[in-house]
């Protein structure tokens, strides 16, 4: 049992190096994707609003 009272198996953190590298790579790519998707509308709000206008549903 660990010092914080949570019992963990000894092999809980044994992971092949390629899995760790792949995990970090995908985490960085996901962060870049979300930052790009969030920062683009902030830097060009008028242009972004113009690009969103055709995506709205027409009123009935």
C-alpha cells in the first residue's frame, strides 16, 4: 500500500516506451488541435462569423 493509502499493483506504471511516446505525441497533437480551434475565432471574429453564417439552418 502506498503512503497515501491507495493500493496499486507494482506493474501499474510499467508501460512500453513506444506506448508512452505515442501517448505524449497524441496529447500534444490534441492540444494543438484544440488551441487552434479556439484561438482562430479570437484572432479573426468577423471573418469567423462570416464563415459560420452559411452553416446555420434556414428559418422555417
